[in-house]
């Protein structure tokens, strides 16, 4: 429930009420509701309300794997979101201008869908409504944590808003406030960075033909181009586009008029869905790999982009965060059964041990894909031809790749 001031003590405090932080808060409160945990969410922004949620052509979206759907189904979150999610029934991976294409379908994997595309506003609104209505969660908005001090059994911290400030303690502080977390910086948690010298241009596009549940990962000379299926908007065949381009090309593309932009994007993507009839509002973000060198400390755990910010290739960032979230909830539950508090290091270390291989595999996968498919070096061209061909020729290899992409590997 929304509160005006926090209590003095909590079992779990979450910094950030965005998609990752709110998902964790709702999941841990519902999964461990018999434990009577005291949970606080501190969010700097004003929460989204129904009056602010009007749909539009330019609504941004997130791709959730089938595994993420299973995770969100364990709580009340998917009950509402599932009705608004557009299923991905086939993924087509290709290398522009070169031989080699692979297709992965939900039918061959015996699943209803490989994943789902959810508009961010729908997911955020659902999560905000859950936080606001929950009697197990204190939801403090328009407030920030300004300092954190380690304690013998957890942490203490200062919260400030425009008018008030409070001193609060918590057994566990979960940082889920994004890749530019000021709390993480103030704690001296060092992050390693690798600049890809690419920008992601994000937009929605209307095609001449319906997408029929197909998603495309098209590797171009400048970087990967992802086209994901969206719900129709006013009978327009919408898809979400995430286009990675060299940093020096992004300014040129952003400066194009509608006609020139449509032609440039059409040349890179091709005519698989017919002619591009509309390009929506463009957003642009620099791309780099950023990983916190400490994922946990006594009384502190990192989730989402504050823990690891990935290249959007293969759409793994949010899905890895949700798997981390599930593993952390399970470790906390196991710790409570053993008589441990939520922030004890053995509880957090057990979580990290469960997830460390997943972190390594996904970070390595996305990084190597960017390196392999953003270069025209002859050795890399041959390697990706061989890789795409191998996925088609060896069903067991294709199955393994599909399971990993779906968050089931």
C-alpha cells in the first residue's frame, strides 16, 4: 500500500519500483506470505496510474522468454499481463546479404510460444497496482535513499523526500534502481565496463503485412536488428524495432525524415513483412556491457541493470533479471526455514552460487554474438555462416540454443 512515511525496521527494502524491483517485491510478498515479512519499496518517481496509461503507436515494449512467463505465473503478475502479451511463435535468425538462416518455432519445441512481447506501460501499471493494493508491502514514492551504513545484521539508511527524512534499518537492501544507481556508487561497488561503440535505435514500425507471431533477429553490417511482434494498433501491423548501429551512424539516422528513414530501415531488414508504411518516434541509447564486481554484500543484493547491463542482442537482460529474482526469493525462503534472516551472507551466497553460471553464460553469449555479428572480417563471416548452418543441420544443437534463449536451459 502507498504510505506517507516508513516504519523504523523492515526485513526487505527494495530500492527502485520499476519492472525488476516491483516484480521482486510482488513475488517475494506472495511467495513467502506465510513468513509475515515486512517489505518496503522506495521509488523516486510518481507511480503510473490508470489515467496515465493511454495506449499509443509508440508504446515501448519488452520481450519476455517462455521461462520468464513461467516465473511471473508463480505470482499474480501474469494473470493480468498475459491477456495483453503478444506471443512469439517463431524466431527467424539471418545474416544480411549472406547465406545462412535458422528458424526456431514454438511448434517444434512443443510450447504455446517461445516468448511474449509486453508493452512496458502495461507491465508497469500492473506492478504499480499490485504494490499500491498490497497489504504486505509498504510503497513509498517520490523518495530517495541518500546514504547506507552496514550494521551487524543488515543495513541502516536515510530516506529523504521533498518535505521529510527518515532513518530506517533493514535486514536486506535490494538495489534495483537501474544501471546508474547512485546508491551503488555511494557504496563503492565497482562496475566493469565495455563500450560496444554502438547505439540502439528503438522505435515501432507498421508493416504492410501482419507479423503472424514472427520475431526476427537480422544481423547487419552495423550490428543486430531485432523486429518483434506487437499487438495491432488501430488496424496497423505494429512491430517493435531495436536496431544497433555504429555510434557515428546514429546521428545520421536520427536526422532522416520519415521517407528516408523508412527506406534505410527497409534496406536493412528486407521485405519479409512487405513494405514499411510507418515509422514511429525514435529513441537512441548508447550500448555497453556493464557488470558489478560485487553482486552481493552482507545485507545487500543487486538485481537488474544495476547488477548487469547487457547488449540487447537476443533480448536477455530482463529475462536474466527475472531468473535472478526467482533464485533470490527461493534462497530467502530456504534461509527463513533454517532460521536465518533475509540478509545473512550465507543466504545471499547461496543465491549467487545458483546464478553465477547463468550470469556467465548469458553475458558471454551476448558479448560473443555482438563481436561475431558486427564484423565483416572473413574469419567471423565464415564462423557465423557455419554457426547458422549448424543450427539447421543438428537438431540437438538447435534444441539447446532454443532452450537457452527461452530461459529454460
